[in-house]
């Protein structure tokens, strides 16, 4: 597989900008963009929140795994994964075999503020603790995010070919960094 055929995969926690950056990268590279959360919701005909509330996390994770497997033969695309997709070792291996992995990060407080400012995130995404996000205090959401990141960050970092802190940059600036790092447009 040549450099130009490789897929760019965005991983990271909720609110890091995977979807926004993915769309921008796909536009600039003239490649298809796939968001695994959107794929799962489209296939199921309901939100992730509904799946988790009605069927549980295991059910959702199996649907997420199927969505990732459906992308394994795709080349020259951009993929944004759900934040927990890499927790499954099979998913992690699959993603690594598909292309370059870019980890997007930001501090917990920034992530929580972004999540709270995104109506779609609040409406469609469940909390990890099972507590309704609207009822959680900012402090409890930050604590929940810290706990999740403590578990996930070692996995994220072990997979990443590039790490970008998205705290003070626009999706376009993140896309610029990715394109430069992987020598696109040269």
C-alpha cells in the first residue's frame, strides 16, 4: 500500500474534534469520510444513547466492531472512530492495519465544555457512568472524563502515529498539521 492509498484514522475521546477534523481532511484530500458512530446509528436506526439504554454497552460495542470491519477494505479514506472503539484489541489491530492513526487530545475541562456545547452529543451520546449528562455537574463530568482517559490514554498513545492537542486550534489547523506530517500535497 502506498502512502497515498493509506487511510487516515482519527481516534480520541469525545469532544476532541474527530468528526470536524475528519470532514475537513476528507474535503481537502477529496476522499470519502466515515464516522463509525454515524454508521452504527444509521444501521440501527437509532441513537447510540438509545442502544446503550435499551441494550447495554456490550450491544453497542458489537455494532461498532461490525462497522469497523465493514471499512477494512476501504483505502484512501478518512475514518473517525468512537472514543471507546480502541478498547477492543481486535478493533485496535484492525485500525492499525488500515492506515495512519492520529490521536486527538485536549484537557478534561475543555472536552467537557465542548460536549456540553454540542446538543447532538448530549442528545445522542450516553454518559459512561449511566448518569444523565444534563443532571451531572461540570465537576462530576470532568471526573468521569479523567477516569475514562486514565484507562484509554495508554491504548490511544500505543496506537498513534501522530498526537495533536486540539485545545487551541481549529479543525482546519489540525488538518494542516496532519497533512504536513504525512507529507500530503508535496
